[in-house]
């Protein structure tokens, strides 16, 4: 068979699972509360900028130096410390390819974004999961340090963490940076709340790489623009390895316009953050639900004490055209759901249905 020519590590590759996206696209009536998208569509200014770009859609784009400069100003870092990508996933993938090979290990604070584990394996590496503290979902820095071996080439963090919602502190991060091992911190949800940005640490810590995206708080997931912030020498290597022209002109101009609308971003952050707080507070009131505060655009909840199974709850909501996610990853033991902040109407309806579904049996009708 032709697949015998494929390099060994790749034949059994298990990619990041994107089935829930395809399912939602096949059922357009669903409230998409499953994949941490922004409930607010692009501003009129951004739509106009994207249309202007597509008007000259027969041309190849340029490299986006202006967007790189604008993101450098936005983050108050040097332009050379930024690399643009087709979503942060593109440049995270390049970074893992640069740092992880057969026999290498990555230390991953779990539960977290499954992409870190899948890309480690695809490159022949061994992911080593270090659990967050149960229920409080704190980073266990001592356990992370203890998990490091001489094969460790990346320490992966996500702050605020998907799916638990909490952000880490500079003090915690610095303890990991002091090992000298590359620390990759995915800050995809920074604009969704008020967690701490680690961009100011990059200048003093060449082993720190931060992944950011225009997909979440900025709400431009379809444009596929993300970026890394890190040491200029390392970012230069990433630039040379990544695919040329991977960012469209629509992406460049749309994002430049979005960065030029700070009031719009502030409105989005405030909306997402206050609705996440509202979802958390309301779920916490439901019998049998333990919900966790979140600086992301999603809220995690443990529903095991309700006596209902996660799949029953997810299916019942689906029957009402609301799609949320069952969380089965490390430490969550299939007893947690994650709901993405939707519009006010979607959040109201979700909360009402959840309350109805979880009425204690004794009080049920
Ligand atoms: C959604 C998400 C991303 C976004 O990826 P893009 O490719 O930039 O759209 C990255 N990291 C985490 C943890 C996410 O949840």
C-alpha cells in the first residue's frame, strides 16, 4: 500500500478533533455554544475592510508587515518579536515542529487545549500531563517542575485556561521560565476577560513564547489570523519555516481595521466577560451543578451531583437546538460540560432549559 512510504510517526496520527464544528455547520439552526466562538459578528468597519481586500482578490497578498507592526504596538513589544500565522494554530504547529522530535517530551498542565497533546504526538514526542489541582483548577507548579526530565523541550500552559477558565500569575510563570526550558503560553482568550497578559515578560525571557489570536475576543475566527510573541531569533526561525502567503489580504486588512477600533474591542470584552459571569452565577444556583468562574468566553461546570449524565444533558439541549460540549479530558471524568457565551437570548434560553433539565427528581413532575 502507498502508505508504507509515509514516515512512521504520521501513519497513526490522531489530529485535533474538529467534528463538533462540522456537525454545527451541517445544522445551521443550532445555537453554537460549543466551540468558543464570539457571539458578536464583525463590525461594519471590519466588513468594509474585508470587502475592499476581496475586491482585489486576484492578487497575492503581501507579508503583512503593517499588521505585525500594529500588533507590536497593541502589545507594546518589538515588531521582530511577532510572527503572524493562519490562526495561532498554524504558528503553534510550526513551533512544535521546531522543538519536538521523536523521544522528546512536553509537559502539559491538564485539562487544557487538546492541540498541545496532538501536535506533540504527531511530531513523535511524548506528552506528559500534569493535572491542575482538582476543583480549584490551580496550576500545580511543583508538580510541573517535578515532571520535567532531560527530554523535556516544551512546557505548555494556556492562560486563561481552556476549559477551566482561570488565568495564571506572573509569579507562577516565572518559576517555570527559570528552568530555561521553552515555555509556550497560549493566551487565546486574553481579550475575553481580564486575565494578565504575559507579553511584557517576553523581552527578559527568551524561552517564553506566547500564542495569541484574532479568533476569540476580536471575534474574527473566519479570517484565520493569530500570532506568536517571543524571542526575535526564535521568531525569525519560525518565519523561515512557515508557509509563505498563509495569511490572506482579507485577514491582514480586516485585522488592521479591528485593531483600529479599540472601543469596539472594549465593548466585546465587557459583554463577553459579564455574560460569562452571569452564566457562572446562574449555573451555580442550579441544584447539583458546580460551576467555575471564567476569564474566557466559556464556562465549565461539573454536573455529576445532579444525578444526570453529561451525554443526557448534552442530548436534551441538542433536541432544543443548543449545542454545548461534553468535556471528557483528563481529570474531568466525563462529568463536566462547557458552554460558550452566546448572545443574551441564547444564554437566557440555555439557562432556562438547563434548570428545567436538572430539576431534582424528588421535585420533578
Ligand atoms: C480557540 C483556541 C485557539 C484559536 O486558534 P486559532 O487558530 O487562532 O483560531 C488557540 N488556542 C486555544 C487554547 C483555543 O481555545
